[in-house]
C-alpha cells in the first residue's frame, strides 16, 4: 500500500472517497485502486505499472451485497462462550448477512481477531484509539453503517457498561453511538446472572429498548437461535409482518446407491423467489430446499435436504406456520432399497429398480388435525389437461389453492426463469400472464395478503 497514501489527500477528497468506498463496501485504499484501474483502462494501461497487485478479494467483496442483504455488527465480549460467536458469524452468513466484528480486550483472551476476521471476510476491530481503523472507518461509522448490532456473548461487564452509558473502549463507544437496533445474548455464571446489579442492568437495558436472546440455563443462546433473533429484528415491516411462512423448493434426490440417485429438472427458482418475496413482505420465512445451485435468499432460514422423507421431516419441524407454500418437485417414488455400496456393472446383467411411494408432503400438511396452516398452497406441474388435473389435485390433496403450471419441455418452465400460472381456488380459476418467476412470487404474495385480510392473527 506504500504507493497509495490516502492520508495525503485533502479533506474534501477524503470525504468523497470514504463515501464511495462505503457504498462499494471496500476499504478506501481498495477504492483508490479500482479508480486507478478504471482510469488505466481508459488511458491504455500505463497507470497499472505503478500499482501494487490488487488486494485479494475478501469473502465480503466477492459476495454480492444484494438488495436486502443485512449488515450486522457483532460485538464479541470476553466470556467463555466467545467461541460460539465464530459459529454465529457462519450462521449469519448462511442467512445472507454481511458481518463485521468488534472484539473487546477480554474477548481476545478467548478467540483471536484473526479467526473472527477470517470468518467475517474483513478485519476484526479491537481498538478505539487505533489511528488506522479510526481513519479507515471510525467508530461512528461502525455504529451507523449497520442494520443491527449483536452483542454475543454479552458479559456481565458489558451489560453494566451499557446500562451506565460507558464508552471507554471501542465496543461500548459504538454501542452508545448507534441508532440501530441492539440485540444482546448474555452468557455468564448463574450467580453472576442472578446478581442484583446484573438484573438491575438488564431491566434498564430492556427499558431502553434493547432486545435480549437467552441465556438458556446459564448458557448463551445457540448461534442458530441468535441468528433467528437477528433476522426478526432486521426484518422489514410489511403486510406479512408477524406471519410465519414455510416454502419448499427444488427437487428431491432419491438415492439408488452412494453415487446414483433419481432426480428431476426442478431448479428451485420459483420456491426461492416466493421465499424471498415473503421475507420482503415482512414474514418470518423458513425455506426447505432440495439440492439446488442457488444462493440462499436474504433474511430467510434455509433448511437443506436431499430426499422427500427428509423434506417432510424438516417441514414438520418448521410447524406451526400461518402459510405453507409447497413449490418443491418432490419425487413421487424412491428406490425400494438403497444399496450401501456402488452397484457394480456385471456383463450381460441389467439391475432392476423397484420403487415405492414417497410420503405426500402437501397432503400430509393439508390434512393435519392440529396446527394446520391457515393457507396451504400447492403447485401442480402438469404436461396435459392442466386445469382439470390441477382441480382434481386441489380436491384430493386438501390444499386451499393450487398453482398449476405446464411443465411440458417446450414451455421451458422447468429450470427456466419464467412461469405461466393458473391459480385454482374454491372460487374458480384465475389465469396469470406469462411472467418471470419473481413476478409470479410477488403476485402470489399479494393474493396471500389479500386472502388473509385483516383477520385476527
Ligand atoms: C476463564 C474466564 C471465563 C469468563 N467467562 C465469563 C462469562 O462467561 N461471562 C461473563 O460475564 N464474564 C466472564 N468472565 C469475566 C470477563 O472476562 C471479565 O468480566 C471481563 O472484564 C469482561 O470484559 P468485556 O465485557 O469487556 O468483554 C470470564 C473470565 C475468565 C477469566
């Protein structure tokens, strides 16, 4: 970085550069490199010779910061549960969040800034008085350039400092300077937790609007629980706020032996689009997805499964929900037995494959005696007599709505980006125009919002 000295720029230029770098989630130095590279491309390349090799892209810069991606600032306190925060970073990434870390001085006795930084994909911040990080980002921007702050583990000491408004290190200064929602995951010895000052501090923090997750029997809440609580506080308010939505997507793979399986052409695009649209409408969304090559939609809990039976188990674990949309192309049958070893090719012999029926997930959930979702929506992928078959499916499966689509190869719907839907309800058939799967998802969410109306939750 010797060849680029950002510090020597005048204040106005520095301010503009800082804004541009923040917009692109790059360091100021990397932003300068990009600007110079763009200039070099326009002037024939000579500027490039004077540049350091480009900084290796971090996990965060290579990750597309998609619309709706949440930025989380994770403050790691000095408790024994600090190691769990490393897993929390992964869990937050799995939900599509961008994570930045601050470690208190005590936290660094338990885990290293290197480990936290490597998992975040950017350096971890530790010191209020570090001139370089204050210049690069500054504690005020750390406090503001985020959608939420999570303190995990929140030690007795941090709770006391927060309740008292202290700001004598980077973590507490940021906590005091922020205007963003704060979630704390306390973790401490049961006596420290029960101590009057701790309980007094906690009551004060709750009164100040700070959200709390855990502890569970003295232990910090599990990373998955904390990630779900983060999703809840960063979820946009919308017409489905307070509703829980389950979506299934993708194909299922039914194993024949360790290397072979029965699959289908479903891409999972329609189900993923519905999950994303439901989350954008404010719902708490669980997406149970078969094997697909798609990114997890931001702000959605994704459960990955392979087989129909795993999908049913994941769906049942996700209950109760208000709305269930079954967009997955679940294999109707699976091999009766799965060979433990790869089936060997034998000269002159063709193995026969006996199939048995898979559970019917849509019908199972639609016929639940207790905790049936208020709205059960299925998909019918047909290649002939589309509407007639879909109407029969609506009656047979007990679902409230069926979205029928023609998956004949010439339509390009299976695996493609567009879809033509006929919505079949007890009131009749509504044929939607051909449109992108994202538009289908938005239209379906509109219909769901309309159907739920302002009925009591
Ligand atoms: C081995 C060890 C484990 C600790 N575990 C916890 C803990 O789980 N919770 C807690 O509140 N404090 C714990 N402490 C005490 C904190 O590290 C101490 O209060 C420290 O000042 C907290 O600093 P911080 O809040 O700035 O991170 C532990 C201390 C040691 C030596």
